[in-house]
C-alpha cells in the first residue's frame, strides 16, 4: 500500500494512494494515523495536476530524527577517495532538514558546491531498541525515496557533517511510503534536468538494511516515523540554482525537487 501525507484546503491528513497512471491517482483518506491499526474512510480526493491547488503532497512522515549511513556503496566511497568502512557509519540530519515532493531545495549561502545523493529511505513503524536481526522487518513501516543533499565543500572543510548535510531543505523525502516492498534489489536512479546522473541497485549495499537497523538500535531508541537513509550509489555530482533533480526508486515512485537560491 502507498501511504501519502497531504494537505487539502489547509487540513493535513494521511491517505492511501490508488491508481497507476499519474493523471488517475486518488487518495482514500485514512481515519487516524497509519502507524497503528487504521481504516480507510472511503472519502476519496483526486491527486491530479488539476487538483493540486487543493491537494498538495507533504513529506510522507515528520521524523523525530533522520539517521543516515554514509559510504554504504563501495563505488560511491571510491569516487570520493574514501575507504569502505568495516562497520556502518552513521550521521544525523535534523527534522528541520526534511521537505516533501515538489518543495524547493534552498542552495545554502555558505556553500559553493552542492551535491545530490539518491537514497532508499526506510520508515520506522514502531518504537524499538536493540532490535535483533530476525525482528527487523517487524519494526519497518515502509520505504520511500530520499535525496541526501550535501554541501560537499563544507563537508571537506569542516570534517564533521552537521552543517554540510543538516542544513534546512537538505533532506527531500517522498512522494509517499510504500509498505509492501522487497527492498533487497531495487533500481535507484537520479536525473538532473532529465539527464541521468546516478544508477544503481540496492543489492550493491555493503551493509544491509538489517545491519543498519541492528547497528543504530544498539545505541538508541527509534520512534514511529523516524527515517533511516541507507546510502547512495556512485554518480553523485553538482546541483545549481534552477536545476530540477528527481530520484526514482523501483516499486516506489519519483521524488522531484527544484533548486533555488536561498533568499
């Protein structure tokens, strides 16, 4: 099931996305929130180009925290001259970095080298800590697309990544969460202005989703709606003001955002 978070006439709700063609998508509004048992209301609103003055997709979740894992694809680690880590390598992006589909990525004034990084994002469905490997699937709500926007020059200069990867609008998520998906071998691709930049498969991850969740829950509690970023394949590169960047993941959909100058 595809679960979207959206606004309609100023009200925010969750809905199940129905339909396959972009001009035929419909949202069946959910009673309550999707992290517990829920019912579909049967009240349906169209999610079509003509309706988006009323209906707007929002970030599919509002995470308490985004835990991101770096250098989890060998070719990406090598393209930036980094060693492949023996163990999962985690960092954080704050909740204030999260934006949704169609929202604008603001080019930060303190950087001259902004990069895209297409990633599969895991959405946590229940509070969990010290999750054993065999129970990882039980704590996952679903999967969505992410773009780990990075101020690469700042990352190199400052050595730690808080500003380089945590600035406002640096974590686009969406367009929705797919709850029924085998994430083990999905195509991930990214385009800038229609030209392909990144192309990889989730099967190329060094550390599996199970590895990542076991690793981070050894240290901290994850809450419903928290997001795990699983790393990016090779092909990261620059973004400029005016660029349109799109992340597409097999079985989920496409997350599109435009880069603007921070005003």
